[in-house]
């Protein structure tokens, strides 16, 4: 993976997440929390990938780790919109749904 690809994917993700905003452009409190969480996981994955105590990944592998952090909960927005829950047992498997969204 190259930095340009991650930047493009990041733009797509932000746009996708904001597609769940209401008419005034605001996300629900739950969706906003999930957006903040995703950004934090992405940043943590990037730090871990590059850390001496972590994987010490470089180049495209470090970017892929960051990409995983970015996309790990992509289906949670749709899940909450449809079911008002983040519990897979009460809605759908967010991993399977995330794969469909990314595809």
C-alpha cells in the first residue's frame, strides 16, 4: 500500500461515515463516538506498527496496519442506523457487513 492510497481510503471513510449524518450534517452521538473510536484505533495501529516494542513494520506494511485500524468497524454506522445497537447478536455480523461495504 502507498500513502496516496491510504489518503484516498481515509477520505472515502470520512465521507462514508458522514453519509449517516442527519439533515443538519450532524452524526448521532453513537455514530460520532464510533467515528472518534475509529480514528483512535487507526492512530494506535500506526504507532504500534512503527514502534520498537511493536511489529517494527515499515513502508507499505505499516500503512496496511493503519488501514486495518481505519476499516475495522466500518459497518458499525449502518448497524447502528438500522438496529440502534452495536451488538452483533442483536443485529448483524459487523465483520461480514464490513467486508461487503469495503468490497
